[in-house]
C-alpha cells in the first residue's frame, strides 16, 4: 500500500476512548510484517529482532481529538465536552459523527450573520450545541458519554499535498507502519520496537505504560508540528515540503538529535530543525523520564490547520521521514556512540 493510501485508510478509522477502529486496522497492517499485540490500554506494539540487545522504539500516537456527549435535550440538541485540544473557533457549522447505538451525523449550530449582532464569539464549548435533527428520538440513539468525532474525507490538493481529518497523528502512524514494511526481513543491527500509543491527546498517557513495559534504550516520537501558513510567524512554524523536522530541546537527547542530523546529511535526505526551549508537547516528554530514563528525540511532520477536519500535509515530508528513520535504524542509532 502506498503511503498516501495508508494515510487515507488510517484517517478514516476512529480511535478515541474505547472506540478502537484505528488500532484494529493498524494491528492488521502491522501483522503483515511481525506479530503485534494490542495492550489493555489500547496501545499497538510490535517487535523486530536485531543482532544486539539494544532497542530503539519508534512511537506515534494513534488516538485523535474529539468530544464526549454531556447532555441531550428534548429537541435533539446535544451538549458536548472536548476530549483533547479543540479550537472552538472552528466548530460552528462543522459536521461531526456521533458514535451512539448507531453512527449518526450531526452539525454544530451556527448563528446566521443576519441575526448576529457583530461577531459571535464563543468562550465555552457548551454554548455551541450539536443539532441531530432527531428531536425526542435522539435519546433513543445517543447516550451521555458517547463519543463524537469530526466528519470529513481525505483528498489530494496541489503540489503533492493532501487534506483530511486526524492527520495528527495518523501521519506518524503511517510512517511507523511503512518502517515495519521496509525493515521486515532485513538484518538489523538493533532491536526495533514499533509503538502506536493511545491517549496522547489526553495527557501523553499510553506511551508511559508502553515505554515502562518495553524499556527501550532510545526512542523517537514521530508526530506533527505546526506548518507554515497565513498569520503564523516563521519562528512558530515549519515549512511544508522541507522534510521531517528534527527536534532540538533541553528535554531531548542531544546525541540522538545530532545523529539524526548527520544521517540525513550523509544520505541527502531533506530535513529541518525544530528548536524548542522547553517541553516538546509530544510523547518524547514522557519517554525521556520512563523508568531510569530513555534517550528520546522527536521527528515531526509539518501540518497546517492542526486539530481540525481539514489538516494539510506534504506527502514528500512523509517519505523523507521514512527514509531518515530507515537509514537511522540501519546505522544502529547511537548504540555504538
């Protein structure tokens, strides 16, 4: 499967709370190359053995942002709370899928401009109701605690770029699965752990248990980062099409970051640098303090419109990330440094 098709397939599967369509799909794909497992906390983990006991973990989070139903009124309007970081500005008039006894489509209500006195600004997500159009029957299908996710299709746009929901972080998941395909059957200098972790959007939860149980020597968190765009300053974003962004931060391992840079240069793989003065906001923050500490790094994919249903990335960046990780693993990481 080409990486675009892999990304689109993963994007169309739900992975939030106890809904694990994405995990089951990733498990099936990963199972073509090794024998994975789904843990009790819905992480997907697999291994490829190498010539040494040294282990490198490749991690990408498989969960997505969404909502949870907190109230259903007699007219079929739903109140929701966010599950993960939600941009309230992008919600009015947005279509979503409610995962009740059956999947239904609903729409966040929007005040017509003719009736709005000036700009309508929302400060609380409970102010924006979801219209199911079901009236009293909504309570027969939807229950308090049901999950809600963005509705949207994936599609290509110009210059090798694609658009769709949940690219954060199904893009990273696609890279991890692609690496499993590339490395399967090869003689590896180190053990490789493939981790598709759950609960990143809810506080970096899944990677904590995964790293604790696996005890890797080093780990790379493959995630997305802020892509360049309108009204975003250059020092806050990374350019689409420039390759994967190697993280530089006080909380990351300098040797791993520098080795990623040297491998990229040696193999003429495009890359950029993402400099952060503190925490990275990714699973690497937890990897670095697991057990006695894991040498952790980040490799990120620039993404526009993050945490919306119309996220945009450059497919060339996915290929560059896969090329860099493959070369890095085959070099042995920093196992000999």
